[in-house]
C-alpha cells in the first residue's frame, strides 16, 4: 500500500496570536507545489461541527477531538491539514497527536499585553470587564505545550520567518521534500534530525487574580494617557511563554 503524503499541522495558542494568518500563509505555499490542502479553522466550523456546545473544559475538549477526527481522516487521504485552534488543554492535543500520527504541533505565542493592545474585536477588554466568562488566558488557563515541534513568537517574528520554521520541521520529519521547499522558498533547505523546542513559561495551573490584572493594567493606562491616547488595560496571562533571548530581526509584517 502506498505511503500517505498527508500530515496535520496543529497551530495552538491564545486568541489573536496569529494562528489563522499563519495557516493561510502555509496553505497558499503548499498549493504552489500541488499539495491537496485543507484548513480546519475553529472559527469557521462552529455552526457545522459544534453548534450549541458551550465553553466548559469538557466541551472545549470535545471541539478539539472533533477537529482532530476530521484532520485524521484527511491526513490518511493524502491531504495537508492546517488546524488553527486555541485548543487550550494539553491532554486533548496529545490525544490528537497519538491518533493522527503524522502531526506537528506549532505553538504560536504572544504576550497577553500585546494581544490586548492589538485586539480589534474588543473581546479581551470585555473579558477583563467580566462580560465574557470562561475566556482563555484571562479567566481560564491556557496550558502551553511543554515542548513543541515549532514555537513562534508572533510579536517578534514575521509570518514569513514563522513559516520558515514550520517548513523546516515538515522537511525534518519527511512530510515535504527539499525539492518542494525549493519551489516554495527559493532556497535549498536540508533536513535536520527532528527536534522539539522546549517552552519556558510560568505555571498555567492557576488563573490570574483581579489584583494581578489591575497591577498589569495600571502601567499601560499611564503610558497611554501620556501619549494622549485612550488607555487600554493589560492583563497577566494565565500562561507566559518567555520569548527567545536573542532579539529577532525586524519583521516584514506581523501576524494578526
């Protein structure tokens, strides 16, 4: 039986980190080399796959399992699957890893303060004000992976640079070829022994207190007032994955 050429790239991270932007970028380039590609974006599939399901931990895990089931079916049928999904709990993500097999996890990280600053939907502000209960990263914890095939700091790295990491991981695992990546990137890339990147973080076991949120909000409000701009609150994440020590090159454009 012919070996499958499908795989799943699971992009996890808090709301607004740039997961969907990254998935769309990768998908467009895989299509350049005639790959069959599907994006399973949790924001687009709500009405079809889990309408009426709430946001408790068990219900969120149900959403992740359903996405994982569909991703597994597509992977077995030679489709490159990209899944941008908050998927806040490690156990659900690891279940999908075991079930799907040809799978890489991409942790798209961004400090919560940055997410609040660039949030055009106002959902973070509403969550801080108590208008949205069970909001991941504000009132409910996000559990980052202990290690992932790829870690992207979207506040520091451009979409292109983050995509380069993903393509390298796919090459290292034998899911794409160097010839395909030469067409996609214009560079001759060499496979390396597959590795995972350790995620250094503060424990996400507890959600932030109101005092911690207020303490974080005060400096941001003061700085904004000094510029004559409307102050925006800032909050401590239920998790913090520390950015890389070295300063990244000036990004071409940031994921939104």
